[in-house]
C-alpha cells in the first residue's frame, strides 16, 4: 500500500475531526485545513519513529559479529511499508549469512586438511612475508603460528642456503637444510620445496628427511661393511693362490696352504649364507603362527650343532672343549612360527656364546615357562663378559666388540642381527645382560600366544 | 618493524636493511655451526671453509654500514627509527665479531689437526658450551626479528651459563697443566678456543640488550639483570 494513501487517510481523518471542532471559531475552510495539517503532522511523527526503529536495528547489526544469526531478526512493531522493508532486508541478510557460513565451513575444512598433512606448509606473499602456516611448519622451523604472521620469512629462516634459493627462485630443486630445532641428540634434517602460486605468491613446503638420510647412510655403511668383510678373505685367498703359482712347494706346505685357503673360502661362504638369511628374513612374509614345533626337537638339533662346533674349535685350538648344558626334561611344550628361522636363531645364540668365550668355558641353556604364560630361552656363559658401552649396539650388523678375535673364530658379525630379526618376527624380545668379567646372559622371551604345552 | 611511515620508501629502506642484517646473521650462524662441527670432528676441510667464508661476513658488515649511513643522512630518522638504525649498526659489529671468533676457532682446529696434538685433551667438555653459544646466537637473532623483549631477557640470563661452563673448563685445563707440563701448550690453545666460545655468548647477550634498547628505549648495557628487570617494569 502506498505511503501517500496513508498520508491522505491521516489528513482526511484529521480534517474530519478538526473540521467538526474548529469550524465554529475559524470557519469551515480554515478548520478543515488546520485539521489536515495536524493529521499530516501525526503521520510524520509516526513515520519517523518507525524509521528510527529500523535504523537502530541496522546500526546494532553492524556491531554484532557476523556469525550471530539471531541478531538478524528484524524489529517488531513495524507497520505496512516499514514491515515490508524490514522483511526484505532480513531475507537478503539471511541469504548472505548462509552463504558466508558455507564459505567459512569450506575454508575451515581446507585449513583442517592443510593442518593434517604431515608436511610443513607456509604461505608467503609477494614480499615473502608469512601469511599462514600449519603446525608442522611451526615444528620444523621453530615458528609461532600467531606471532610470526607477517614476518619476513628470511628474518626467521636465515640459513644462507635457503635465502639464496629463495632469491634465485629455485622452484624445481629441493633445498636441504638442518632445522633450527635440530640438536646434536635429536638431529632434524629438512627438505624444502618452493612452489609459486597465484599472483607472485609462494608456497614453502617442508618435509622431515632425517630418517631417510639415516637409512641412506645405513645402506652405504652396510655395503661398505660387506665389501670389507669379503675383501679380507679374498685378499688372503689371492695371496695363497699367487704363492702356489710362483713358489715351488713340497707336498706338506701345499696341503697347509690349501687348508688355509679352504678356511677363507668357508668364511666367505658363511658370510654370504648369513647375508642371504638376513635378506630372506626381511623379504619373506610374516611366519605362519599355526605351525607348531616341539621345543624339545629344536633344542636337540641345537645341542648337536653346538657340540660339533665346540669340538671343532677345541681341535683347532688344541684345548679343552666347552662344557655345554642343555635342559634335560622331556616335556617343554611347543612353539608357534617358522621352525627353520627359530632353529637358526637358537643356534646363533649358542654358537655366539661358544665363539666369544675361551675354550673350556661353561655354556648353559635354559628353557623356562614364566608365570604369565610366556617362555624364555636363556643362554648363559661364564666368559669374559661384555662392557656396557657395547650392549646397545650388539645386534647391529657387523658390530663387533673385538673385530680381530671375532673374525678369527669364524664370526660374520651378522649372527645377533639374524637372532634379533627372527625374534622380532615372532613377537619375542631379546635381552642382553652382562658386565665385564661376569659372563653374559642372552635371553629371548616369547609371548604367551606363541607357546603351548 | 611493521609501523608505517608517510614515506613508503623509508619503510622499504628500513625493511631492506633489516633483511640484510638477518642475512648476515644467518651466515654468521652457519659459520658458528660449521666451526663447532669442525671442532667436534677435527675436520680440517670444515675449518678451512669457515676461514674462507669469513671474508664474506666482513663484506656484509661494510655493505650494511654504508646503507645505514645513507639512510641516516637522507631520512634523518628520530625516536624508534633512529634507535633501530643505531642498534642495527651495533648488532652488525657484534655479528662481525662473532664471525671473527669462529674464524679463530677454525684456525685453532686447523692447527690442532695439523700438529696432531690435543686429541687427548678434554675437548668433549666444550660441547655443552659450544652448543649453548650457537643456540644463544640463534635465539638472539630470532628475538631481533620479532622484537621480543622477554626472549631477550632470557638470553641475557642464559649467558651466565656459558660463563660458568667456561670457568669449569678453565679449572679442568689447569689440572691438566699441573699434571703434565708437556700439556701446557695444548692447554693454552684450548683455553683460547674456549674463550672464543665464551665471547660468542657475550655477543649474543649484547644483541639481546640492543633489542631492549629498540623496543623500550632504555640502555641496559653494563647493568645487572635485576636493574634491567626493574627498569623494564616502569611504564
């Protein structure tokens, strides 16, 4: 309804009322005019109050946060034209509000996704200032997600290698550097990648590569070790071959040299066999835990091997053989898993004890069922023992407490690595307990699930 | 460093010079790390690298000083801007000295490697002090970038730790010298080395003091920590 109709109606009512009252003193025409004017005035006042209400509502809206949907409700006590105006405004506001909420939800989702990535992300503006970063970026570069917004990245990430990369705009090559949070105990190496996006903006991605570099270093060390281990017997072998070729030797000497050559060849053979065992352990699927083997049988084979080995050593050294004791009782139950692997682990443990103790020492093997259902194989010797600084590294490949002696006795440096691998695959734990002069005790504890009577 | 001036050119000048200072700081930090690695691993190649790069640090100091002179002459800054520029000048000097100390350490490592001596000396005991020094320099530069007064105060407090380490190390060296007079020359070398490390910590502390000067306008040099803290509590 038009506002003028309203004005007209008010003027008419005013004129009607006033005309009746004031026509006597003023005359009919003046009375009607005064009444009309008074009606118009009342209308004006009313209009003003309604408009004011609307304005108050709008200015209150300006101050409330955008997310507050309740504040959008339009004021009550409005009539006709103003009512319509307010309803339109409210509808438009609600539409915008809904769109905004949707947008905000999408942005939040996006930010959550960026936060969830395991890599550091920093967004840089055209002047290389930090616009936004995720938690991993904070961890990688020791930054503060709130305080450091707006900082120049080169002010906080000052490594010259990075700054040079940023200046040269190296977008394809990753930049490798040490994190500012890196400590000697906990090193942290990072690989950084710069990606341009939008209008002259940059995305700085960071990834921790400490473990990758460590694995690579391990790989290199392993290859170096293997080459070294193979080279030593090969050199000896080559030397003997040359001697046999060039020197006239009598039969006895020849036999002696050939025997030594055989020993070196055997050494290489065991090394290659151990390496193959290790790589098999790494490659093959987890052992089949539905296969049960009697522990008695495993230990019997192990005992036979150990005695033969001890005898060989005693013969070579022309000394008394080791005293080896295995458990005597018949009922030891069964163990789940790959019998061949377990056999190799047990044998390695016992051989290890024989190899690293002087001839005539005592080696005791126990099998013990624990209260919680697990079972422990213990190999105890009364040899020279192991110094504490070696204990944690014993199971590393090619780690040797006394390199010369171990190789002499035919050790490859891989025995305990194989043991550790096998035990890990069977869910067992290896514990080494020793002190210099007090012998050594190696115990492998198998979980309850892998043992039955 | 984010306050706006009427002249945006001035803003970008200030920003540029801060960036140059931070770049110099980054280089000096790497120098410190390299010198420490050279010392820990007795690496003559790393030591040689440190000695070679020292010229670069010196050049950066000259460049920053020249830029500072021209900004002060052109813009005639006042208040906080003037303090910032003055502090940058002093911090540059301090950073250059840190560079000199790393140079000194590298030379010492080189001579130790070449002479073959000093290997059975207690170099491992320096490790704590060297790592602390590197950390302090790093945090001092971070605090400058953020103009973070509370971090600056922490740095000033921690410098005492290095001083204590240095004293302990000196005492240890004295016992070596008393036990075996032949160890005296090696011990003296190590003492100079330890002194260089201790000086790096001092320079970090100086940088921290300039941060307080920029932000608060109070000169806290040569005053005790309690004095500093009370001075900062005043509005």
